[in-house]
């Protein structure tokens, strides 16, 4: 297997967006057997209220991921703010390994720190409070005990509230906080950070002051969401590239 690593995030798969599911399954098909590992950095699904809630979508995605995994590529999944309830049972069904942020990826002599990205949006105080609550183990255990209808209703109310709040928040508030980024780089040995969440694909240079005389440049690489195009990071021959592709032609039915 060639030493090629792919990273994606923020597909926000949902029943209403068959085009994204189609693009994703084709992406897996094209890269099957052609990469050593695939990292999914959160928000694979638009919503996830428990592994016990199955649908044609969850089955199709699991089948595609499993086929990919069976061809010899490892798949790692980190939770996002939408799908943080994906559990071991679905992971096993897909052939994926769940990993916690912050995850250190060491590949091709590169040391890269992986995270979803929402933890860097510290200006969004309301959201950070919500995050602390729902990422709590006890909260999750209690939530997963509730009837499915109740969980679905809670999730759609939360999404509605977040959509409404997003309209009143400035774009700066919704983006990463620069101090949080600096703190992250200062607290880690990693020169590269890859995350998603903000839906603002870009490569940002970060100046890392070693001492008074020397300065090195770190990079913060932000994955794009899959609303209108495919976005991924490809690591090959010691190089990290942020790439985008148009959605494939929809098969005629
Ligand atoms: Mn997100």
C-alpha cells in the first residue's frame, strides 16, 4: 500500500443530500486500495443521536467505509460537534477506529496535530457552554437512554437554535480565535495543525518564535466542507496538500 494519507471533514451527510453521499461513496471508490489511511475529522454526519438509530443512509455509508477498510486502508474518525455521539458499535460496523482530539499524526517525517476545530472558536461563548455540556460523559449517557423520538426532537431543536443564533453572530465570532490558535501552537511541538469545522478552507502561516533570533513558520490547514465540492488534504512524499474537486456527475437513473 502506498504511503498516502487522506483527510476529510464536514461532509454533513444527511438523507436530504444524496448528492453528497454519492460524492463520498465515489471518493471512497476512487481511493480504495490507494492510501494507507483516511482520517475523518468530524461532522461526517449532519446529525447523530445514537448508534441505535439506523437509516438507509447510515447503512450505505457503513457499507462503503467497510469496503474501503477491507481493501487495506485504516480509517480513523474523530468526533465533530454534530456527530459526537457516534459510538463503538457504528465504528465496528464501518471498520473505523474512533480517535480523540487532539490527535497526533506522525507520518512521512511530519508531525501533525489533528482536531475538529470547534474548540478554537472561543469567541462563541454560548456555543462553548453548549459544547462543555454535551461533551460530558454523564450528559451523553443520560441522553442516550432517552427514547429515540425525544433525542431526534432535541437534536433538531438544537440545530434550529444554532441556525438562528448564527444569523446574529458576526463572522469573526464564528471563526477561530487567533489567541486560541497561538496558544495551541505554543503548547505543542507540532508545526502543522489540520482541522475543519469553520468551512473556510485555507492554509494559514503561523509564525512560531523559537527565540529572539530564529523564527519558523507553522501551518494551520483548514479543510473545507462538502456542501458544494469535495475537499480533502492529501499527504504524499512528505508534502501536505489541500485539494478540492467538483462533485462527480450524478449517475442517470
Ligand atoms: Mn463542525
